[in-house]
C-alpha cells in the first residue's frame, strides 16, 4: 500500500509548486472573485498568470470591467510589484476547431464541419467531449513553452460549481464511453495526469452557511474518490462579530443587560434628556427591544458560523478566510483580497 500522503488529494498544499489552480465552490459563493484575486496574488512580484473561465458567462470581463473576452488570451490586469494577469474565456466550439486544426490540420475542412453544424453537434451532444475540449485548452496553456520556459508561471481556472466539478475534471471517465483509443483518449489521459500531478490543486470556495459547507464537504469527498488533488478551503465573505465574546454569550441566551442598552441609547441623545415616561420614553423602550432582538439574532448567527467553520476545518485541508467587503468588489477590492491570500499562504 502506498503512503496515504502520496494520494493526490492528501498531498500537502504547496503554493510554490502548484501551477494549475482550479477554483470551485457552490454557485454564488465567490468563485470568480476568489479566482481573480488568486490570479493577482500569484502574479505579484513579476510573474505571468492566466485566468481562465469555461462557463461562457463572461464573469471575468464583468469583474475587471473590460469588454467580453474573445477566444484569445488578453492582458487584463497588472499585479502588485509588476506581474501580469491574462484572461481567457474558453469556448467549446472554438476549442474544437482549434483542436481539429492542430491535430488534423483541418483548417478549411474544420470550417466546413462548422458550417454543416457538426461542431455544434459534437460540442453539445457529448458533454464528455465538451469538457475534454475545455480542460484541454487549459492543459495546452499550462504546458505551453516559449523560448524562456513556460509561457505562464501559473494558471487559475474559474471552474464549474461544486455540483459539476468532479465530472468536469474527471475527463477520463467521461470520455471512456466515447473513445477507448485515439487522440481524444490520449488527450484525456494527458489532462488527467496533469490534473493529478503535484503541480495542480483544486481549491474549494465556501461561505459560512449550511448549504455551501455541505457542498464543500461533498465535493471534497468526490474529488478524493477520483484521486484529484485538493488545495485549500477558501472561506469567503466572512463577517466579523460586532459584539465581544462575553456579550455574544449573553445575547445568545437573551440575557444582554437591558438597562445598559437603554442607558447607551440615552447617552447617544435618544429618548430625550433623563425622561423615561411619555412618547419618547416608549420609543426608547421599543428601540432597546429591537436592538436586543437583533443582538440575539446576531449571536445565534455567529454561533452557527462557528459550527460551519468547524465543519470546513474537518475537510482536512488548509483553511484561509476572506472578509465580506462592505463596499462590494471592485478592482481595488481584488488587490486587497489578493494580499490576504498571500498572507495566508494560498499564493
Ligand atoms: N469577499 C467578498 N466581499 C463582498 N462581496 C463579495 C465577496 N466575494 C464575492 N462577493 C460578491 O458576491 C457575488 C458573487 O460572487 P461571484 O460572482 O464571484 O461568485 P461565483 O461563485 O463566481 O458565482 P456564480 O456561481 O454565479 O459563478 C458578487 O456580487 C460578488 O461581487
Ligand atoms: Mg462565477
């Protein structure tokens, strides 16, 4: 039996060695945001990084506020202390034409196939083939070499959500029924060995809520089952508690000091000077009740989040946290998130 640490999913995560970063997570947890921040983080200090998307959503272009990306690598950002982030929206049809051209030199014949609808047919009817084309393009970019070595120091893939990611990456299984031998089979084999190699890692983005955490656990189990290497668990949109630990405990039990809340409100100039009776006094009491109820809700949420964090830790991979940024995500926010990823050893 081999050492369990040698199983791709259990290998320690090493940012210095990882060149292909796959970013997945439940829908809406921040995959695209985190993938972009990771690309900036990896590029900082003068490296070249390619950020890819495969879902045909133009999420990267929207995030960086640039026109829709063509099927062509475009520089979209400069990282801290130099370093370039390029972006590519991989599209199955274009990938198939490129593939036909590359492997069969089918320049014109490929175009003819496209006119006949064969390209649409091939890329929509066989999801396995579609995925092999998409991951194949990423594979090609990862392997591409220029005169001075690899063209990209790292590649970040904004991947399909957790529910679909294992099928998407496990192209070998997917094409098994499609091609037992031949170039597609070989392509799938090469992609698989790159994905399983120590230079690849699949990061799982989650937020501290029940469903995303459950999906993270399920995805980790599935990826382990098919022998794909897990990277980090990236906890996104983390909110700091607004109450101190002792107050949280009281709030959860509904035992916050009501008198202190009323006094605090009065100190803020609410409820009138020294009065507790009358209209203003009643308003003050209602305000205090509202705040106490909010305090309890907040404390219960913090407690739930604490439990979710324990479940995410139990996945057994390095955990990094990114705050919920109140101002939303603009380019400046991406740089801030990138710094936090570097500080926490993800990049
Ligand atoms: N750390 C954060 N702080 C504040 N807002 C965030 C943060 N991360 C993501 N968001 C916001 O959350 C929303 C979802 O993020 P994003 O599009 O990156 O998620 P996604 O997982 O890629 O979604 P989809 O499944 O639709 O592709 C966006 O509006 C984004 O700006
Ligand atoms: Mg997205």
